[in-house]
C-alpha cells in the first residue's frame, strides 16, 4: 500500500537544517578549512586534503543507472538515500553530487536534490544560484570568447584563421535559438562577422577543467592549455597565447573549492561542478571526491545518466586523472523504466520481463569494468510488490552482486538500510577494476572499444569532419588522450528511439573536439547537440512565488 508523500519542496521547506558548521565539525573539518556562504552552505578549502593526507581513503561507490526515461529514474534520490542508509546502519558516509544547472531545473527534469525523504538541502538555494559556481564558469568561458574576437579586431598578431575558431560562448539555460549564431554584425566597431554558437555551460570545457583540476595551479595550467583555434600555418592557438588564462583562473579561484551542504539526515554532501553526462563527462569534481575520501569511510559519488554515459567516463577518464579505485557500483533501476523499454508503459509483469534486457545490458557494462553491481530498485508509489520482487530476482539471475528494493523516497535512510548493507558487502569483494581501453591505442580504436563494449554496437563509422580531426590530432600528439563520447542518454545507441537493448547498430561519429585543457577528445555521435532546448511544456511554467513570498512549483 503506497504512502502519500508531500512534495519534494514541501519536505525541504519543512525541514529544520543544522548550521553547516555543525555538519563540518562532525565530519572532521577544522574551522579554518571552510568558508561560510550563509548559515547552511560552505566552501571547503583544498588544504584539507593535505592535512588529512595520512588518513586512509574511504571506499568509493559509484551510483549509476539503467537507460533512463526523459524524467530520469531517481539516481540522485538513490545516491542520497544510500548515504542516509549507511548512516542508519552506523557507518560514516560522505556524498558527492553535481551542481544543478538552471536549464534542466526549468526544463523537464526539475530540481536535482533527490526526492521525498532522500534529499540534500537547502533545496531552493542549490537548485538555483547556489554559491555562484556555474555563473563564474560561464563568465570565464565568455571572457576567453571575448578575448578571441578582440584579438581579431585589433590586428590579429597571432595570425588566427577565423575559420578554425572552435571556442564557443555558453549560457546556463536550455536555449536552442543560440545553437548556431552569427556575431559581429553592425559595423567594424562590433568586430568581424562570423558564424559561431553557444553551448550550455555544463558542456563548456571550462566546466570540465574545474571538474578535473587537482588544485589552483593545475587549474591555471589547464586553462592556459585550452586550444581556441589554429593559425594559418596550422599551429594551435591557446588561451595562454591570448594572455587570457590568468584572468580566467582568478575568476575561478573560489569556484574550485567544493561546496558543503547536508542530507535531510545530517550527512555531509559535497556538491560541486555540473557537467552533463550526455555531452560532457558527467561527474562531480575530482577535488570533491578527494576531500570526501578523507572525510568518510564510504564515499557515494553519482555519475550522470546510464552506465554507458557518466559511469563509463568516470572509469575511463576521471579515475585515470585522479588515480581513483572504485570499490562498488550501484545500478539504479525502476519498474517504470523497464516498462518503457518494453514499449508498454502501462503493462504488467510481462512488460517488466521484456524490459529487463536493458538492465541486463547495464549489468554487463559494469562487469566489463571488472565489478559486479548492486542493483537498487528505486520504488515508486505505483509499483507493486510483485513487480519489485520480479526485478530483484531477474537482476540476480542476470549477474548482479546483489539487488535490493530502495524505499527511501517514502521512508528516508531506514528505507535504504538493506541497500546500504549490500553495498558494504560489495565493497569487501576483491577488486578487478580496469578501464575499457589503453591510452596508447589509436583514437579510432578507443572509440570503437567504447561503442562495442559499453553500447553493444557492431562498430563505428566516421564522418569526413571526424576523420580530418582524427588525422590532425594524431599528428599533433593528442592521440594518447582519453575519449569523452557525446551521445543521447535515452538509448544505449546513438538513436534515442532505439530502446531496451538494441543490437546490430553502428555508431556514427560526426565530429571530434579536442579539449586540450581538460585533457580528452570529445566524439560527437549522430546528431547530438551541445545546447538543449525547452519542451512545449517546460517546468518553468510551474515555478512561482505565492502570496507569502514562498517559492512554489520547484520539484
């Protein structure tokens, strides 16, 4: 029998938060290691990592999911509830999440603080402007864009070929009208007209750099290494060449520090950076993970979208950069999503059985990395006991280490206690973690490894633009970089209409982008866009201020 649960916003607004100093002290932070942003938010100084360098790292647990529906399957809710569940069974956990982007908040997905009684708070602050990190990233990105066009206007001493400029402006909003633009109109005083476009800030290379930088000096070096264009001799032109990287680093000094907030049950949450997993690498910051590994015995870090997206990039990119060694994987599944993959959203147990092939494929992806996952069945109010138990049984039959029903949306940490116990057991298993490819393999081979081993594709094809870039990047020494795939999150393939566990498809690679500051090559699959758009009925229509000045409609 389902229990009526108040809305996420109502639960968050009714909750009495602890002063963030108490959360910081309870988790071992000293007063001079964090800066307050009001009563319930703080930024953690990176000196904490050095002070605690002698403390053993906690167990690193990656929370991922099956291929989601457009509304998502509660991966953040599961990450929060697992953290609360570990607290319930007497463990000392720390949670790492990405910062919400205003685009999805006002689009279809709504807020990104979890759900029900498994949330992080303050919910309104973190879903809107928070500590200003995303705005600062956008400002740094657009400062570099402005420097490029000013350089062209004032003589172009670097001999930049305007047709090779790859750096785009960004904005933290879903705005499809900005995907392709023409700038510099209105006469010479406004610069030279040229075609360009905007990415959403979460897809900016600056966001990626902040998310993988180890410290302030590493941040400065990575910003300087950004390739913005090529000169007429074919040599790369960088942010350092434009003398813009120093100013960018100054803008981002505070942004590099992880943000500290809390769960509804008082555990620490480090919420930092917000790259999307379909068009970027889809994970919170490396420094947040490193701080959390010193503060908690178990660190729960959420990877965006399905295991073919954020988890693949976390393991192949972030774990390499940060020398991280994951102990366990939690794979989130819902009855709703499995019925969706059976193309029968209102179906019965038969629909669940047919949709289970998607879950089976994701279990297989986890095992490709050498880890058998714990399946978390994120229970929704309409799910029957029979449906949830069927998913649990089939998950175990398909190779999961364990499978548990997660009822934390309605019951908080207590509803995730069984899941937490299973994750503790999984963390004690001997690890055989390994990435899907070696860095010294050719670019094409690395892309093919991801497509065949993670997506289940039969192969890949490269469009002319991608072939030209591959040749250039190989010749200029970028071949050993890892790969960041940009593809739809709604299918294991590049085609969002191919649901469940498609086979026999070939992944088309439209273009490549070299993120020389972040340190990887982005491969654009199919018609994947780096700027989302609003739907016909976006969530922004529901958000307002009531007569008492209280926010309503933010989910």
